[in-house]
């Protein structure tokens, strides 16, 4: 049941910082830091299996292509609350924004590790090096600007904590500009992640080479990932911190999520049929198996959330959100890795250090979230103390 006391102004959660969970997450984060040090001292070849045929490894595909989509919770909540004026979702804004901020910032860290000549990263912002006809240039600039915008959007949380109310008041007068940028920038770069596959052309299996439809497909799945991330984050916070569940708000969110999912499946399946690529799905190959895992992960939530009563069931809602995350994960992994072939002789599977760094980065994001909600006013305050 929804506890309306949870709609009060945000407040620090408090409580113990050192727990078995935070220690475990800290150990994984430390392992990722060790991999990063090895990479910077000995180069990419010491820790990755990337090669000239597969220059986009798991660090880009997961940490950027997938991770940035998972970090779209702040994006979708900004659209709902500030563009469509759905103020009832406001209690979900700060937690979603924090998740987005951490996800995108760490995606930027992954890009720095993935760059062979990371010391030239400043070229992205120097006019003399700008390549306005490059999709990667657009993705890089938009993501970097969006990270900056999110830090500005989240700054009132820090200002609340350190007592700079006057600065917060002045900033609030300009916040509409940054909120608008926070909607435009993800729309641009999430669709451009699909455009990158258009450039790969025939190197991508027809099951994922949707041509001009790819930008729309990637934008729709980014919105689905954003909704799903909000549901999963709210559920885990409720269970992990023993707080009341915002069931009524999440049920309304699930209705929107179901509608976007229906549109996406029409676009996705319709495109496969129109291109004649659906036949590839019935060939017994690793690509077809991955395709069916992807599609089932999208279709099941459509069934699970078809009835209003099911959307109010926390278990079904959480399960549907997890399946949607899996579906979007598979779509992007399939397009960039499983369904991508750069000719005979080229193969790629992540090296163990690559996997360690990816898992450690996820752990660091979870650890940072726990620490920040304990010290900063992110989660809505309760009128009665939550059970410990």
C-alpha cells in the first residue's frame, strides 16, 4: 500500500554506513580501480580482448550504450513532471535524477578508459577538431553536456545540505533552461546510438539492421529503460531501507510504460516484417536464439501489465521492469556485439578484467547511491521513523 507520508520534502536517510553490503560493494569497486590502473599503466591490450575487428568492447556496449539507457530515469521523470506537468510524480524525481547522474558520470569514466589516446579527449570540445558530420561526435558532446546539466540539476540537493539557500534560490530561477536541455540532450544521443548501427550497414545482422527506424527504436527503448529503472530503484529502496512502497505512483507509471512498450513492439515487429528479416529469426543460429530471448523479454511485460490490477501488484511490476531491462540489454548487445560481424577471422569475447571492471563500476554506482541518500536529502522524508 502507498503511504502518503512519503510525499513529504526530501531528507537524509541516515543510519550506519559500514555494513556487509557496503563492504562487499566497496571490495568490487576496489577491484575495478585496480583494473583501471593496469589499463593506464600498460595499455588497453593488457586488460581487454578488443581488436581491430571489434573496437567497441563491453566497456562501451554495456557502460555507455546500455548504461546510459538505464540512466534515463531522470530523463523520463523530467518529461513527466516538468514537460507534461504531472506533479504527482515529483517524489520520484530526485532518486531518479541521482541514479541518472551516477550512471552517466560512470559511463563517461568508461569512455576515458576505452580511449586509446585518452589524453586527447579535450579535442571533442575544441572547435578546430569538431566533426559535425560524425555520429560519435554528436554522442560524445551530448553525453558530456548532459552530465554537466545533471550535476547542475542535482546541485540544489547539495545546497540544501550545506545551507546555501540563497544560492539555491537564484539557481532555481534559471533551472527551467537546464531542465529543457536535460530533455533535449538525451533525446538526441539516445537516438544517435541507433544511428551508429545504420553506419555499420551490412555488418549488422538483418534482425537488428533496421535502417532509418533504428534511432526511433533506440529512443523508445531508452524511455522504457528509464521507466524500468525508476520502478526497480523504488522497489529496491523500499525493500532495502524498509520504507513504504509508492505503489499508486508506480502503477500509474506502469500504465505509461505499457503504452510505450506497445508502440515499440509495433515498430520493431512491423519493421522486421516489412524488411523480410523475420525469416532470420527462424534459423537455428546464436543470433536467432539471442533474438528470441530479446523479444520474449519485451512481450512478457506487455502481458504481465495488461490489466490495471496487475500494475498495482509490486511483484509483477518489479518482474516486468526487470524483464524490460533484460530486453533492452539484449537489443543493444545483439546489435553491437552478437549480431555484428566484421568479416572472417575477427572474434571478440570480453576478457576477465573487462568483466571485473564492468561489475565493479556497477558496484561503485550502488555504493555511491547508498552513501549519498544517507547524507543528502534525496528520498522523501517519512512522518514516522522507518523500521531498521
